[in-house]
C-alpha cells in the first residue's frame, strides 16, 4: 500500500470515528446532559484516547455537536426556501426542523458550553433564513400576522419535549402535534382571536449561567 493510500485510509477511519462520536454524543447528552464524556466513547465504540484527541473536553464536544445542529437547521431552511408556494415553504421548513430534531440540543444542552464567533455567525444565518420564510408567508396572507419569529423556537421546543414511546412513535406524535400547531398558525386562525402574551426576545437560553 502506498503512503497516499495509507493517509487516505487513516482520514476515512478518522471521519468514521468522528461521525460515530457525534451521533453517540447526541444520543447520550440529550438523554442525560450530565453524563460523562466516557459514556460517549463507549456508545461510539471508540477508545477514550481517540475521543480526547478530537475533543479535548466535554465542552468542546458539546460545542461541536450544537454547531452541527445549527448548520443542519440552516440546511433545512435553505431547502424550504426554494419552495415556490409561501405556505408550503413554511410548512416544509417547520416539518424539516421538527424531523431533524435539532431543538432537542437547544432544550438539553444550551448554556453548557461557551459559544464562539462561529456559533454566532451560523445562528445569525439560521435566523435570517427562518425570518425570510416566515415573512414571505405572512406577506402572502398565508400565516397569521401576529406571529413573531421568536415564537417559532418555542414551538420547536414544545415538540422536541415529546419523547413518549419508541422512536417511530415519537416521530408520529411530533408530526401530529405539529399539524395542530400549523392549523393555528394559518392566517384564517386569527378569526378566533389574536395571540395573547408577548413573544420571547433574544437568545437568552444560550447564555451560560453565572
């Protein structure tokens, strides 16, 4: 085997290990945010030294995990943004976010690691794309005008909290209750009255407690 082939083999193995680590970390930390990093190594089937070579601390692993979640959110928004019909684009976006379950990371892991400029940049991209989809649907008269963009993460988090039964049952329940939310988000739903209370502001959930 030539030296380039050896290097390519090592890179491929490292990429597989990294993917296994991140998938295991998501499962482990969403189930128990206080779990030790060694639990991730065991779930991923890699040695603890291999994990530490890639992620020197639990905080570093959490930071990467949540950055990947933000990038996945952006990808969902970009895919929905090309849908021509504003309502269908909005529905596609919400369903994609819920299916990806990126907000389980927000619910369970926010505030457990220091955010970086890269986190903030990708989060800004996520907000910009999400706001664009919502505003286009509102301008088309498809989504109620009193819905604020900061209301949507609260809906995602409510659905992420559904963890009843098997993975398939959880997926079906989340789809069911998203359909109920969507019925209330249509512009026609304002005939039953305006929204009460005030939408949240900012991204306080991501600030580390002092």
